[in-house]
C-alpha cells in the first residue's frame, strides 16, 4: 500500500466502525414509540450531542466558509446572532411543549391542534425537507471524498457510506441513530481544530499579526456593521430567513426528552456549543482570507487542502463524512416516522395501527427515501445547484407552511383547520409572488415575509371568521406554571450560593 492510499483506508475503517456501532445499538423495538423516540430516558448530555451532530452537518461547514469569506463581518455577526436566536427560540418552545410531549413528530402536534389536513401537509413537507437535506449531505460526502482522495471515483465510497447509514437507521431506530451520532460528533471538534491548525500554519503569521491584518481589511472591520446599504439588508434578510429553518430532525429531539424542562436545558446548552462551533468556522474563513484575499469561492477548499499529508486528509474526509452522516440518519429516521405514523393515521382515520406494520413501513421508508436522495444527487452533482434546488422546492415550503402554525400552537394558539389552511395558502402565495416578481425586480430577498404572512393570515382568519367555541388562545396550564415557579426558585437558590 502506498502512502497515497492511507486516506482511503482510514475512511473505509471509519465506515466499518460506524456500521458495527450502529448495529450494536440495534435493539428490538417492542413498540413503535420505542423505535420512534426511544424510552425517553436519554441523558441530557446525550441529547445535546445528538442535537449538535444533527444540526452541524457537513453542508453547514461547506456553505458557511465561502459565505463568510465573501461577505465578511456582516455574515459573521448575523450568522452568530440569528443562530443563537433561533436555537434559543427552540429552547423556549421546548419549555412549553408539555401538552405535546407524548407525540412522535411535529406533524402530529400540528394535527392535534389544527386537524387532519394540516397534519398531512406538515408530514409531506417534512418528508420533502428530509429528502432535500439528505441529498445535500450525500453530495457533501461525495465532494469531500473527491477533494481528499483524488485517485478514486467518489461514488465508490459515497454509495457504501449511504447504504451503511440506511442499514443501521432501518434496523436500529432512534437508538442506533443516537449512538452513531455520539461517535460521529467526536470528529467535529477534531476536524475544525485540524483545519484551523493547517490554515494557521499555511499563512505563517502570529495571532498578533493576524489581528492587525484583520483590522486593515475593510470587509472585516467592526465599523462596517453600522453602515446600512442594500448589501447589508440582503445579508440580514437572508440570515433571518435561514434563522427560521427549524429542522424536523432537530425538533424531533424535543419529543425524545423526558419532559419540557429537559428539552429546555438541552437546547440552551446546544445554543452555546453551536455558537462556539460557528465561531471556529468564522475563524477558519478569516484565516483563509488573510492568507489569500483574492481566491474565488470554489478555490477555498483546494487552498486549505494543498500540501497536507495524506493521513491528515484522511482525518478531514472522515470528519466531513461524519458531519454529513449524522444529519442524514436523523433526517431519514424522522421521515420514516412521518410516513408510518402521521400519513398512515391520517389516511386510515384511526390511531390503533399495529406497531408491527408501522415498523415495517418505517424501515421501508428509510430505504426508499435514502435511495431516492441518492438519485437526486445524480441529477444535481453540483453542490451549489443542488442546494439551490433543495432550498427552492423542498426545504422552503416546509419552513413557510409548517413553522408559523407550529410556533403559534406551542405558544398557546388553538386554531381550526380552516384557519391553518388559510395561513398555509397565504404564505405559499407570498413566497411564489416574491420569487417570481418581487426579488427579481428589487434585488432584495423577500422570502422571510412569507413566514410573517402565514402567521398574520392565521390570526386574521381566526378573528374575522366564525370559530368553534373551543378555539382561541390558551394560558399556561398548571404543569407549566409549576415549572416556571421551580425555575425561579432554582435561580434564586443559585444566586444566593454565588453571593456567599
């Protein structure tokens, strides 16, 4: 074996280890609940790790590096602030999820408040969302392999990697997904620290020299944050739009929590760690810019990988594979729940579906959707084209149609089916109109306002149209009031200890 084959051997060993760990975590599910959300006795740290592994996919690293390089301090500020805000909102949602903690998915929560048709829409759009995310991550795996192991066709490794995660996701359910997420998450800080080291060595400058050079670069000067222009507005609206991308697999971790308090703790800690990871990604991009401020965006990764020893290339491709695989398996698992639970119950109109049939359908769904996502990557081998297609046709519709009614429901709004459908239709029309006419005319992204239109249309429909007597806003229930009292008491106790 030549030294050049070391990365391939390292990747194959990692894939074999992932398969062994995933199958080791397989446990026969005696109920569909156990397959979907486990025993709801996961340790808080375990849930934090699996949320981080799911949210921090390879696509995030591949996408944000060039964005920060291109937009500078504006993108860094909005990236950190908007993501912290989004994840904090999820922690608030988790705290108020008491009435819905027995559910399996976001679609079931939508259905419990708004009825069957919104539930079906939410499930179908969640499935489309998952296909888009899985296709992007598979493309990231192929791209990472192609960059680091140039001697082989990337598909030789990408296809087995995808089949491996499909296998353990099918048979192990949420337990296997969680265990492999822990393994895969270990590689995330390793890859980020390695990239920082490589780029820092490449530019051959001290931290003080880097800081002085950054101050001289107009793109990264803090004073630019307060210079309002059309470019700044575009970056802000895009960041705000992505800030409402509440991934179904991430929301799924709320239902895996033992209760609202644990869900609240999980996402508070997740918010802190994710901001640190994003800060490290921003540092990498800044260092690359200091090293060469004239690079085209497509040359950023070749610049990082130039002159790196094969063993380190193997570490990098393993890290990117792990980041992508941890997102893919969670997305496939969530989509399988939507099909076997939400779609089936909505069509049959009953809740008592045999768990054996549900499990079989969930496993078949995992297989079919995984293979379908692989097919999508064949037609869209370019990552940026695939991302644009997925965002436009698969992911955006879920965000526009599902997120506003879900947030309203969690915060106490109880609307009718008609109210929800009016909001979904309004948000979708505003999105189509903005994509077709407004954005090309003014050059400013208008998609975020489709979310606002959905929520406002639902509230307007509720108050302008006749509604059943049981619909409207609900206050905090007794459980939520007790939790708020316990949190206040705990904070006072903690503060008194600190004063002593």
